[in-house]
C-alpha cells in the first residue's frame, strides 16, 4: 500500500463509526457507508489499481470532450469528424 494511501487509511477507519443525529434521525449513515467502501477499496490493491485506471480513462475522455467545445458552448468545426 503506497504511503499516501496509508495516510488516509486511519482517518477513514475512524469515520466508519461516525455518528450524527439530527432531529432523532441518523444523518451519519452515508458517511459511515462511504468510509466502509473506502477502507475496503484501500485494502484491495488490485481493485485500487483498476479504479485508478478507470478514473484516468474517464478523465481523458472528459478532457477530450471538453476540448471540442468553445467558450460559447458551440462545437468547433475541427472536432467534428
């Protein structure tokens, strides 16, 4: 596990027990669930590599799509194939 990941691992584990009640309603459930998902991801090196690769591909797709639009929101002619 990379050291940068290890630095966020402990706080993420702590958030698995996060409690926040508002008007007798558990508002911390979403935080606890996301923390559990994050800890699970950080423990699985292969899944972490796959998610990073998937995120990079998505970033590249979005950057490519954004480069085809001008500031006026219109598609530029050179981006149409």
